[in-house]
């Protein structure tokens, strides 16, 4: 029941974010009952720290795991084959653009992570010609921004800040097409959400805000060798294990407990840990350490973009496609994942 209520909430937000419902519509629908009461009524107080959603981290973790199990049944993920279709290289390039764009316009990690999750869901579900892939990435980032940020801005302002040539109507059409592919279920499990939940379970959320560590997560999101072979929950638990290991030599005990809670074999976590460590080493990122994680964030602001290898070359993209772009993401891909209806 709790998962259905949360889905309903985000269905309403999805309608509102593209202009189908006024801002007050969701208030009328949910009037008379707080989200927390509806999620916890008839049950004892759940264990875990209270999250911003008004539910405990344990409840939210179970909900994310349930949704992940329903939405992501086929691993490893695959892309549609054929001339002109995108490959994993193009996928990684667009995810790098999403992460760089999110940082450039001041979005938090939750928006970037959700945008990548939405983008991956679309490109593994339908056939998309390569020349339209950036339009899908922009639409994914716009939807994620509206779901994660309290402040909403007009589409022309959003496009202008990103220095894009798409029109507001083209962006809206792409958002609609993406939401149709997702069956209006844009609140997807994602890396950052799982990491937040797992750290909250350990009462170690102070490890998350490091700006330098955001680069580590960006590289992870942009590596299809990891994201196509490991579920977000496995990637998150493996990442958290590396964070905890940096601050506690007895890291195995809490991580083993979380693995049992998530029903993830430790053998899979260990395999993923090795691949994440190799990825960070390959890109010359320092392994997490107590000093690195707890360093003064103000001292890191000035160089957060200068030395980031996630640079994006706009010249590698063709000119902005016409309004026909949204019509090219409707053909089902082989072995496509089937979205779960709200």
C-alpha cells in the first residue's frame, strides 16, 4: 500500500510538471491526510532514521528494493541493435553531459542521478537513433529537475542556462514522450537514493555531501560496464562499503548486515567493489579517506569543475534536431524492459 501511495503522489507531480494540472491539484487530492500517516497507518513504528519523505530509511529502502525488482528484471541490460542506433559509447557520452550540465546549473546529486536513471530506462526500453539521443538526455534532466527541486523555472530559462537550441515546445513534447515510455512512473530507483538510504541506516549521512566525492559518483553513473551489469542497489551498497571502509576498519560488519537486509550476496558486492575501485583508479580519482570525505567543502568549490574529466564537448553533437525527435522513441527494442504501471 505504501508503495502505491508514493506512486500516486509522483503520478500527480508528473502531470503537474508538464502543465496538465495546476499547482493546487495535488493538494486537493491529498487533502486531509499527511503522507507520513498514510504510509504508516495500521503498522508499528518502523525502524530506521526518518527521511525527508516522512518515512523511515528502512521503509524507504524496502520500497526502493521492491520497485527495483519489478522494474529491472533483465540483467545485463542491452541496447537495440541496428544501423544508426545508439551504442554504449553514446550512452556514456550523454550521461557525462547530464552530470556536467546538472553541476553547471547548480543541481544536486539527486537530480543528476535520477536523470541518468530515467535516461537509461528509456534507452534500454525503446529504439533511439543516435542523432536524437541528446534530446532524450535533455528531457530526462528536465523531468528529474522538476521532481527533485522545489524551485521550478520556465523551459526557455532552463534551455538558455544550458545554452541549447531546442524550443520550449520541443522540450515539452520530449518530456511527454519520455513519460509515456515510463508509463508516468518517473520516480525511479537510482544510485543517489539508494546511497542516501543505506547511509541513513548506518547513521552516516555526513559522508554524503562531499563535493569531491560527487566526481566519484559521476564517473560511476557514466560507466556502462558497471551500470548495465549491476543494479543500482548493488552499486550503491558497494559504494557505501568503500565509504565506510575509509572511516572504520571494521566496515565488514555493518556492510554484511546491510547486504542481508537488501538480500544481496556479498560475493556480488565484492565483485562490484573491485570494479568500482578499478574505475576510480583508472581515472586517477583518490580512494575515499577520512580526510577526503570530511574536508572543508568551501575549499573545494573553486576547483570542482576545473579538474573534472567529465568534460563535455558540444561540437561532438549534431545540430539540435527538429520537433520530430520525440516521434523516434516509440519502437520497442529487443529484450526491452517493461515499465510497471502506476
